[in-house]
C-alpha cells in the first residue's frame, strides 16, 4: 500500500500539463519576394506550413511511462516554395 501511494505521489509531481493541440504551426521566412502567377500579386514573406491530411504516423514504439506520450511525425507542405517536408511532435 505504501508503494502505491509513493508511486501515485511521484506521478502527480512529475507528470506535465495536458497539451490539447495536435500540431504546433510554425512560420517560414522567404528572403526574396515571390509573385503568385494566377493573380500576379506578391506573395506574403511569411507563410505557415500546411499539414498534409492523413500523413500522421507513429514513429516510435516507446511510450513515456510517466507522461504517456509517444513520438509521431506528419508531412507538411510549404506553399511559397512548393516543397514537402516532415515534422515531429509528441502526443
């Protein structure tokens, strides 16, 4: 009984807060101005990476025993440069 209480106390003290967000968006900066060929207007210098729907997959078999988080990765698309990439997060 004493071990269970100590384990519960350690769990409460060590566990972090719950993060409700799946994907944390980040911006990318372009050094030169680009022009959108469809509307012939300059594109913004800062664009958000767009997540690709259905590309989330679990990349590790390990789950943290205290926070119960595992490592995942997802694909991203940069609309300014037209490049694809990958990012990781824990959930």
